[in-house]
């Protein structure tokens, strides 16, 4: 489900917290709910979560920053992930990654100026026999070379 792009109001953040407080180990379910609702975990949620769960803000931040799928800022309209695992590296993923980053003019986890694409590294997409592999908006694509990536980026609005 795509994020609603709704504004993360204090009331909505508190509502998501309250909806999950009765779960055992509620922090991750709350963070997932916020990510699903807003496309990221709003900074304003950190002290609210810490207070509600009786943990420190540093602990909340630690969990958000540890899990790579949680974002602290919204992603671009399209998320492109390039596999960085050994099998893909052995068939050209490093060159693909360098060319893609240069073409977009961003570093890893960056978003293009027009907000179209966020680029991220990922460590194995399970498509090892068809590397280099990439994922675009959750769809895995094998045998991605620079030309194919250029088409993907163009279609995504880069």
C-alpha cells in the first residue's frame, strides 16, 4: 500500500501509537504503521514513542536508524535499489551502481532534485543467477546493465 502522503499531525501520530500499544513489543508495529501512513517515520514521533513506551529517544532513533527500510524523510516517487551482494558484484554491479549514482547526481539514499527517484543499496535480492539485480518500487529485475538502468530511470522520470 502506498503512503497516503497525509501530513503527520500530532493527533494522527498519537492515534497510530494508541492503536498498537496493546501489542507485545509494540515499537516495530508502530514504526511500520507510521512508515505505511506517511512514507517515513516523522521526527515528531520519536519523543512521543519514547514517552508512550517508557524508553529513551535514543532507543527509538536507534531502531529507526538500524532497520534500513525505515526512513526519516520521505522517499522519491520511485525507489530504485541496486544489489550490492557478492554474486551481483561479480557480474558488474559495482560499475552499474557507480554509473547510476553519477547519472542521478546523488549518493546512496539520495533523492533526485525533482523528487522522482530515491536510490538505495540492498544486500541480496535473491536473484543471484540473474545479476546484477535491481528492485524498482518493489519489483525485482535481473540482468540489469547500464543501458537497461538508463531506460528504467528515464521511465521513472529521472
